């Protein structure tokens, strides 16, 4: 029974890692940019949710919707006004830019909301669910359910919508997509918007569990490890990599000596990079439209 409770907690934590890793992979697949500010977008999304729900006292689901819409707009403008100006520059320069954006977002959050830890009250905060004798926090169950729903929406969007297909075409071959009439620059901005939206969902789901502060975005480091483990170009791999890290952390914290929980994600990443450098679920294929 204890094992199952640890496992479900690990699945909930892993879903958070997986959602952030999705943001990494979405941007990388389309633009070949590694956005090291992805964790800080999560942090900003959580602060938006706290503002709408906690400060403006809007109903939770309305505040949640406004938070993800606000982050989608922010992600779109971030690419259009900042990232797009770096087109043609070296990958190293763009990586440094995203790291700088992360520092700026943390400083701005501290200046606007302060450095104190804030909380986000939700309809399920502090509630427990009894499932066949398993007593599980509803917060983790909501995280798991939210991840499943969002993943299904993204799958349907990329598989069946014309915009999603255009995004896939742009990620496969930018020049060919441009010649086919696809507005590649606008598509890239929309991908940044989706990535920021996913980060906002993860931040809002994470807020009741770990509370909200400018440093919470550092969870992105473990999410990056999840993306590497899953294979940096694979969306399903990002989710599975997150689940692997989340479950291994909880298992290590419960059954292994002190200290293993903190390093388990990096040990797994080291083993994967040693044995299968492309990641567990990487797809090696030629680019096409």
C-alpha cells in the first residue's frame, strides 16, 4: 500500500516535469532552440494565476483560463519581439539569450510580487481522496488528470488541425514550408505561445503543491533532464522522461539513503546519455514536409 502511494505521488510529480519538458521539446522541434527560460515561464504562469485568483479574487477556473491566455500572449510576443531578432545568430548566443530571459523574469517577479512565498487556493486544496484504501492528495490527482487532458488536446491539435499540421511542416523543413505559403515566422511565434501556455498550466497545477516564489522555475533543470532522457525531439518521450524522473525521485526518497532523491534525475540522465545518447524515444528520420 505504501509503495502504491509513493508511486502515485511520483506520477504526479513526474507529470509536472513532463509538462515542462513538453515546452522544451515543442520549441526545439520547431526552431532548434533550447529555451532555458522554460522553467521561468512556469513561474510566471503561477504568479499570473495567483494574481487572478488570489489578488483579484476571481473564480479559480476563470483565473486559471486568464492565466494561460496571458502566458500564451506573452510567449507569442517574446518570440516576435526578442527571439526573432536572433535569427541567423549562433545557437550559443540564443542559449545565452534564453538564460538571460530567465534571470530577467525572476528579477521582474521579485520586483512585482515580492520574494515572499505565496499560495494559490484551489477548490481541491488540502483535500484527500480515498481510493481502495489509498489516501492520496487530490492535488496530485488533478495534476495527473490535467496532464492527460492537455496531452490529448495537443495530440489532436497536431494530428488533425490545419494549424498543427502547418507547425509540423515548418519544423520539418522551414524553407519548403515557406515556399508552400506557410507563414513560418508566425508559426514559430505560435509555437512559443503554446509552449508558454503549457508552462502556465504546469505552474498553476504545481502552485498548490510547492507554493509560488520567484525561484520555483529552477524545476526546469530537472524537466530538461526529462527531455534529454525521453529524446529531445520526442513529445511522448518528454512526458515519459518526466514520469521516469518523478517516480525515481519518490522511490529514492522512500527506499534509498539520504541524498539519492536529489541526484536520481541526473544519475538516470547520465546512464541514458552513456547507453543511448539520442534518448530513449528519439526518432531518427529525414526532414520532410
